[in-house]
C-alpha cells in the first residue's frame, strides 16, 4: 500500500480511534481524523521497521489503530496542559 492508501486508511483508523477513546478532543473530528492519518503512517512505518510486514504489504490494521490511539493520547495530553487559566 502506498502513501495515498495509508492516508485513506488513516481516515478510517482516525474515526475508529475516536470510538476507542471517547471524549472531547480539542479541534473536533477533523483533527482526530488527521491524527488518525499520522498514527496510521507511524504504525505503518514502525511495523515495517520491526519486520512485521514488507514495504509492499498492506499496513497492519491493529498496528495502525495502535499508532492512531497513541498519537491521539499524546495530543490530548499536550493540549490539555495549555488550557488552564488563572483566575484572580
């Protein structure tokens, strides 16, 4: 699967990652799907680096979903820290 296939696959994986990790995301569903694309690419590259599949094999579904969930969790932690306001 080429890079374009991973992007399309990442849109689906992003939606599934949102279902796995329900809650409010800063940025909404569009940002979640973009994070799914990043996670799918990350999972695909990591799976190839670990030798789970070759460069011409389809990216593993679970590896892509795991990558998307990890990227979404990191994004939530990073965005959650900057939202605190100081009131006096």
